[in-house]
C-alpha cells in the first residue's frame, strides 16, 4: 500500500493544475462499461448506456481525445435491452422480453468504434469469451441447452475449441471503499486530514495507479450542516496534484461514481454529465 510510505514523508508542494473537461449526454447515465479485453484502439473507450423511462441509447466516449465516438439508439432493440459486456472492440447486448421474463431472447453485437450493429442472434444467450471466440447457449423446452462456439467478430459458428475464461486485462478500475470499520480507515483519514485540513466522514474511496494516490471523500466544511464531496490526487513525488470539492447530484445505478486508468479519472458528476481529469504521463 503506497499510502503507508507516503504518510511518513509527505511534502506539501503547490498543486499542479490538472486538465479537466466536462461532457454532457442527452439522457441519464444508466451503466458504464470498459473493454475488458482491449485493443490499442479501444483501451481509452468507455461505453455509456443512457436511458430514462421512455428512451434508450448507447454511446462510446474516447477519454484520450475527449470526443464522443457515437451516440444513438438501434431500431433492432427495445427498451428491455441492456449492455452485458465489452470485449475486444465488440459491445454485447441482451434483449429481454420484459420485466417478468428475465431470460434473454436475443444477443446483439455492436462495433464499439463505429456504433454499427455487427450481428444479431435470436434466442441466444452470451456465456463467455476470450476476445476472439465466444460461447453462446440456446434454451430448449425440457432439453439441455444448445451450446455453440462462435467468432465474436461475425457471430458465426466456428469449429474450434470453446473459448477459455480470460482474466481482465484492462487498466480501468474502480476505487476501493474503506468504511469506518476498516482497519485502514484511520490511516487513510489521517493522510487526508494532514494534507487538506478536512476530517473525512463516512466511507473513503481510495485508489492507486502509476504512482498516483486517489481519494474521494466526504467532509463537513466550515459551518455546514450537509456533507461536501471532494477529490484529492497525490503523485509519486508526494506532490498534491489536485484537491477540489465537487458538487454532485448523482443518484444513478451506473457502475460506481468514478473510474480510473493509468492516465484518466472519470467522475459521474451529474446523472447526465461526466468530468474527465487527465493525469500527467511519466
């Protein structure tokens, strides 16, 4: 844990201004996914599933360029369709019959870079993939399901061994939450208070990547009766890169409120807005 070493020899230097950008979507963010078996082109991409009570869209955002690659709906899908995975540049969707029938009735593949529908399979369910091939299953009444091996790029059946389960290769990750009962909580809270003068309340979200320490924490500002939310970033030279209080209205079912990789921090600042902070490269 890098924090233990940093706490002993902390040098409070003048914060370095990090590049921060804000991006809005046409609908609330429901889910955020990243490519778990990324190619060079898809490593900086995030998939956003956007929906309200009446509409549903998907889109991919390039965190490196700050550009939305595409954002739209698909006439081949219904509101009961949801993203289930993002592998080797292919986004997989399951379409369901409705809330009363949780079993998927269709498997759909989308090209993450172009937003074009690549293939669709009625009655198929996704099982797993190695990034080249994928395994699907099709239920049969009173019989064992039909299990098939397919090419992920085309959806066509291939005469190859079933894909093995792959470990996640992506650099994207979510912070670890240290609740107040965690044995490390006091250490993390002391570190934050020593740097900022703020005493953290509630759980602290902590991450470390490429020598950077990331903290997302709540605190009471002077004379305040409600909690404020803040982000703190410290680098490998023990320099404070960023300390900022962020106003957030997030009450979303999206996976976590923040993600990070070697070069970016992505915050779901509002239900329909993200903030992307670029970390300095070595």
